[in-house]
């Protein structure tokens, strides 16, 4: 995905956890794709929905402080969008 496309998506929609983790440089796009595939596979297998941050943490791809940083940014973005509504 090009930076221009990513920036237009981010400006229009609230970013997702994985998107922000990539933007912060915590994981690569390939690692995100692998974690998303794992998330979908587990859900389709009837093992319930696991949060992407949990999957990335268990694979030792992100640390707890990195998860906190992504979550803070998600909340900041959500609050900014709520103020605009």
C-alpha cells in the first residue's frame, strides 16, 4: 500500500490497531498480514475472536508498552472524531 493511499484512508476513517502498529514501525505489513490471517483462521475454526494486539504480543512482535502507545493513539483519534461530530 502506498503512503498516499494509507494517508487518505487514515484521514477519512479511524485507523485500526494493525495499521497504527505498522505506521509506528512496530511491525511490518507482512507481520500484520500474518497476524490478521491467524485472527481470521482462529475465528473460523470456532475458537472465538482474539484481539490483534494479543496475537502480536503472544508472537513477541510487540511489547506491552507498544500496545499501550497504539491504544492511546486510537483513543486520541476517536476523541478527535467525536469532537467533530
